[in-house]
C-alpha cells in the first residue's frame, strides 16, 4: 500500500534549543532528511534496495519558510509528500504542525536528485520508484505545499 502523505509525530529534544530558546534551524533540515528516508522505506524502498539497484538520492536545494517559533518538547506532526517528478529530480514538500493548536510552524521543500552510486552522476529516476510515489495533488488541495507550486 502506497503512503502518499507520510506523517511523523515527535517532539524536538532540549538539545535542539538555540541561543534564542527556539529549535535550531539545522534540526529542521536534519528531520526533513530523516522523514524523507522513512517515507521512502515505508513505501518499500529501503536504502539497501536503492543501493542494490545502483542509485540513491542527493539534495540539490532546501527551502524552509519558518512561520512560527518551535520550542523543544512541543508535540509536532511533520507531514511530507512527493509533489512531482522530473527526469532526474523530485520535489518533496514538508509541513511542521504543532499538535496542541494546529499552528503551522514551517513549510519546506527539498529538490532531490537521483544519482548513480558508482559514477555520482545524475540518472533518470527508475519508473518502478516513481510508480510507488505518485505526485500528491490532494495534499496541495488541502493547503500542503501551495507555495511550492509556483517555484517549479
């Protein structure tokens, strides 16, 4: 069964605190990478399978729009989904939501590029992988990722 919009529930630990007493921005990036890998694995593509097929992903760009501060210990839901595929890259969106009041803390996008693990050069994303991650327009319709649509 394909999971179109993946949800991870968590709280940032006290060690994530920055000098302003908020969650440090690097923690968002770390979690974006981790949840993308979890989503890929949940849809049947663990890293071992990718590597056995001779390819993997690298980040081309991250964009994060911080909307409200996040404090360590707050219960958060992080949603992620694949917005689209091009020949060698994929746009993945993220939304950080505080569970206690539904406030959107941040929205983000990562442009992932598929690469050959031997040559480290970009390669076309395998059709079988794309089939397991159909673009998710229902997430956009629900308000997820609307800002990224215009940044194609």
